[in-house]
């Protein structure tokens, strides 16, 4: 029988996975912002495609690296959503979420190594922002629906043992990329409270960048949590997913 990862090993895997997600995904967003700042050109769909593919491909890689260890949640909305339907133990939720937040903060800080101070003062370390024509209520629904699509894919491809083997990483990564392509111009489509918090916290605390914490709480925290929980319960209902506490 194969050795099961310890609790600390799984926490470390979640930290590593979230670090990679923010370092590469938010790093790509910061890089695009710096390029636009230098060229004085408006953002185009090519820039959105760059950010979407960076997030999608690195999430694919993360699932391949740490999926067998921790389940590669790398997102509090995933962890809490799975716990709400009995597919993840509640007593491990706090540890997973703390590991994800630490990984996100470390990933945001590591972007400074590549692009320096301008990554924070100009690129805001890839932190999400609402478009000028997107209000808080819209942002809540946008991030919630984006998370709904992502978590629905995760439950269907990785949690449900009836899913075709070997496709989870690609399906989950492409789901995130698709969500960012469609919703990114409106809200940033981080669909992940940890991914949004890391860049905000580092750029706000250490570089004086103005952070809209109300938007974070409503759009980037509450929205994904509601969307993730809703996706888990809907899939459980329509697919008759049995209640079985355990890691995905």
C-alpha cells in the first residue's frame, strides 16, 4: 500500500502550489501592466490572452506536481466548497487556507525579484481591479460565476471518481484560462481569494499602493466563496455525488 502524505506535507504542497500560481499568474499580469506602462498603449485582448494562458498553464502544472500530495486546491474557495459537501475534512480547512495564503503572499513578493519595485508601484503585482464600468455588485457576481465554473470543473474532473483518468489537470487549467479570457477585462477574474490577497497585501503594506479592501471583501472574497460552495452543491445534486469525507 502506498504511503499517504502527512498533514504537514500536504500543507507544504498547498503552499508551494499557491506560490507557483501567484508567481507565474500574477507575475504575467504585472508584466503585461509594465509593458503597457512603457509603451503607453491601451490593453488589448492579446494581453488578456497572455494572462489567461499563464494562469491556465501553471495551474495545469501545479495539479501535476502537487495533485497527488494535497489535491492541489490552491484556492480557499475550493477547500471550503469541498468541505461543505463532505468531500474534505473540516478540521484540515484552516491549515489548508493558511498555507494557501502564505503561498500567495510569498508568490507576490517573489515577483519583485524579477521585475523590481515597479512591479508593485505600476503593476500592483498583478492584483485584480474592477473595470471602471463594473460596480461592486457586478464584481461579486462576476467573481462568483467565474469561481462557479472553475470549481464545477474541479469537482467533475478531479473529485468524482467516475471522471476519465488523466484529464483533470488539463481540464482545470483550461477552465481557469477560459474564465479569465471572458471575465478578466471586467474584474481581473482571479476567482481565488488567496490569489487576490497576496498581491494586494504586499503592494499595499510595503509599497503604499492604494488597495480597495471593500472591493476585496465583496468581490474577491465573498464572491468566490459563494460561487465555489454553490458549484459543489449543484454538482453533488445533479451528478448524485456521494458524501465522502476525504481529499480530492
